[in-house]
C-alpha cells in the first residue's frame, strides 16, 4: 500500500474513534498529563510532540493557539508560564473539550477558548506567540471531524497565512506543524508570500521506517 492510501485508511479510522467517544468523554494520557476529549474532538497525538517539546514561551507572554482541539498546546503554553492564552477552534466539540481541559489543569483564569473560524473572533488582538497544528493534508473534508485532519483545497491553511500577520506582534513568532504526508512545500510558499522567514525547529517520526514524520517550523517576520 502506498503512503497516501495507508494514511487515508489510518486517518479515517481515527475519525471513527473521535466520533465514537461516549457523551461523558474519554481520558487520553499525553506526555504524563491527562486530557478529556468529548465526542468529535481530535485527540492529543504525536503530531504535536515536536512543537510541544521545542516551542519557547517566555513568562508572561501572550499566546494564540489556532485549531486548539483538546487545548493541549495552549495548556502546555500555560505550564511554560504564558500570561494569557487564547485557544480558537471552528468545532464546538473542540471548544467544549479545550474549555474543560483548561479548567481541569487549573488554567481557567489564564486560558480562554473561543469558537472561531481562524482569527474571526479575535478582532485586532495581537500575540507574542502563535501556535498552529492545523489539518495538514490537502483533501476534501465532508464534516467537522474530517476538518481536523483534512483541509479542502488547502483553503484554511491559505487563509491562515493571509491573516496571521495582523495578529502577530512585530517581534512575535509562530510555531507551525506539518508532516511528510502533508504539504510542506506549499507551506513554505504561503509563509514566504506572507513575509515570514521559516526555520525547521524539530522533527519526530512515529515509526522506525519514518513513514510518518512530524515537523515544527518556527516563523518570524523577515
Ligand atoms: C490536527 S487538529 C489539532 C488539535 C490540537 N491543536 C492538537 O495539537 O492536538 C486540527 C484542529 O484544527 C481545527 N480547525 C480546522 N479548521 C479550522 C478553522 N478554519 N478555524 C479554526 N480551527 C480549525 C480542527 O477543528 C481541529 O481541532
């Protein structure tokens, strides 16, 4: 089976898992911490590991986590000492899960979670750090669960790069996830067109054959 078919099958299985969570939610252990996911929420997974292990948040900095899902990246930003975290997600189930997890980890005063299509609910707010683990494959998504993994015509990613500059402080930095089965070349093109310099910060594979490899890129204004 080629990588694309293997990935399709594996991702569809995961979407079924996200949908089959009982109404009271399911606990997921991740990096020695527990998170609760309600039905239809993306579970914390290896894709965010290179970002979470390597991103830098100075104490007091303001962080925006785009496509927050369970809230996992925003919650780790709180543990690193962020002064304020805003998590946004288009999926109401993710907003519910992330809100619950922020509270469960004791960060309801620091972390706010908003339902938002990318930056629409943010007005003119600007942040020191913007993190994003968006769907990284260019593939039609039929529902909000598929939208956690697939981006129809890569439009969400395209809009992210068109709009991110408005919400990034002048000396701010972006930490952005991609994969060897995603769209790394397109990401470079979109970032450069938005005036961003891109540096690979870390990568991590889930298997010895490195069939699935996840990357985090740091981006700053040129
Ligand atoms: C790969 S998941 C990552 C979730 C979480 N950040 C993590 O690392 O586990 C992508 C997330 O992006 C969200 N998303 C997709 N399109 C979006 C959009 N247009 N605006 C906001 N969030 C979006 C999905 O609902 C999903 O929760």
